[in-house]
C-alpha cells in the first residue's frame, strides 16, 4: 500500500458519533466506507543499513590518527557503537509478536488502520462497526480505546472490555 493512502493509528481512541468516526484530527464519514477487514500489519524491515553505517562510522573514528584529544574520539566511537546496538535491539523488538489492524477503506481509496496486538478485541470492534454500518440511522455514540481495549457505548452507558489486551 502507498504510504500516502494509508494512515496508521497505534493505540489510539476512536470516537463514533452518529455518522462520523473521529480519531485525533482525522474523521471518516461512515457512508464513505467501502470495506472493512481485520488483517496483520506488515513488519518494518530490519535496519541493516543504519546499523552498518553506525558501525563503519565507529571504526572510522577509531582508526583516525590521534591529532586531537583521543578521549573525544573514543567517546564519539563509543557513541556510534552504542547507537548501532540500540538500533539493533529496537529492530529485534519490532520483529517480535504479531500486530493486527482493523482496516477501513474509503471510496477515495484511502485506508485507515487501527492497530492492536489483540485480535479478539479487534473482532469486537469490527462487529460493533458492522452493526453501526448496517443501522445508518443509529444515534449511538461510541468511544473505542485501542490502548486499553474498551468499547464504551455512551448512549446506553455500557462498556465492553477485552480481558487479554497486551
């Protein structure tokens, strides 16, 4: 998918008020939704180029002749090596575990993806959204929190909580 056509929301809150879905500064008119589905989010690519660049930079700084204060050059080299290590660890953490998304496609071809690690919660959100789409006269207001895994129907003061949100 083209990044300009896909907006990803991670652990955000979705407010549904009548015929409009709000999330942050974005809104979606429900009548413009053509398709919704639950899928897995693609993993970000491993950051080999960044790690290699930082390591080469560190080795380059170490190989410089001692023209100036060598403590400064040693500090710079250690900082580059630590940077490479941090990027390596962050890349590994990104590869661990599945992340799922509730995807909403609009008539314009633009996609909105709301992410969660809990597929069961996303199924509950999907069912709620389908019920709203089928009853386009509904005046119910919903607050769906993807971070805490809760669906609140403000009109009936009912709350659905997914117990296994991670």
